[in-house]
C-alpha cells in the first residue's frame, strides 16, 4: 500500500506517543544506498551537524515503521523501504542536553533502502542532505552516540 506523501511537515507534539516512563517514542531510518556503501544524513535544525532522519511516532500512525518512513520523507525527501528492524536504542544524551522541547527518548531505528530522492520535500528549506561513507558518517554522528549505534547496527559497508 503506497503512503500518501505530504507537501508540509507535521509540527508540534499534540499527537506524540510516549512510553510507560514518559519517554518520547521516536522512529527513524538508516537510509542506505542500493550497494550499501553510503548512508544519507541530514542537517540538524537545532544544533547544526548531521543526523539520521527521525522523529516522533504519532498516535495516528499504526506502526513505528510508518512513522520512520514519514520522517524520512519530511526531513530528507526520500521514499524508502524498510529492510530490517535495528531495535530500540536508549537516549544517551546527558541530562544537561534534555529540555522540555527535547525530552528523554527511546529511538526505534530501521535499516531502509532509498527508493526515490525527491528534488522538493517538506523540510528542504531548512535541511540539507548528503550521502556519506561509513567513516564519514561515523565521524559526523560522533556527538550523537544513539545515532551512531543505529548506524553500527546497519549493514552498511565498512
């Protein structure tokens, strides 16, 4: 079943799902090239640097996979196909980096193949995207150990 791609990104946390301990449930993808030699990273809007496409799993989404693919579209302008579940990854940010806008989270990541890259997407005006090798991505994700964990769980060529 094809997912309808929105022309605008969702905003706010009104429909955000939370876990049993109040942690925000976040879904994301490790988007790999067809030869698995590159991963697509996006620019962070808050702290600069590079991140994986990810965001809140919302109450109107039946699965975390659906949320992960929506976030990949909104943030990176890609249509992707989930290849495998990389599991849950705990938030590793220190307490001083947690805020009301960025509370503690549990990340559910999926390895995904990129089926299509759009030239226009909802967050193009505020995010760049770049294909990187494993080593480039490893270096870029070093400040975010939970994202580096997701990359390391993927089958990207090292």
